């Protein structure tokens, strides 16, 4: 790996870990107030950004997982999916998987 590639990887990892922490924080906020549209929008934007960054770096598994979350938050944003208790359990598991994928880089 060239110095430039290593530098890009480090930048990606720093941003991805920051995104992962923010997704967890926002999910906790949303769990307490399920009608908070601003939080849903923020989750959509963060997962969208993470998807694009991962795809650009060639981290396909991260991009695919972020894409699934992005789609889900898009559906919530449009009122097609209603957040309930069981969905939050699955969301937290999905985000944990995303974090594990990021950490595996």
C-alpha cells in the first residue's frame, strides 16, 4: 500500500469510527423520542455518507451494510416504516455489525 493509500485509509477510518459513534448516539436519542424527524434525517445523512466513503475506498461490505441502514432510515423518513421496540433491537445489532466491519479494516 502506498503512503497516499495508507493516508486515505487512516482518514476513512477516523471518519467511519466517528460516524459509527454518532449513529449509536442518534439511535439512542431516537429510541427515546421516535417522532424526532431531525434525528431520522441525521441518521439517513450519516449512513449515506458512510456508504459513499466506503464504496469509494473499496470497502464493499461496509458500503452494503450502510446502504441497508440508509434505505431503512429513508423509509422511516417517508413514513413507510414505523419504529417499534423490536425494530430498535435489530437496528442496534445492525449498527454493531457495521462497527465490527469498520474495525476489521
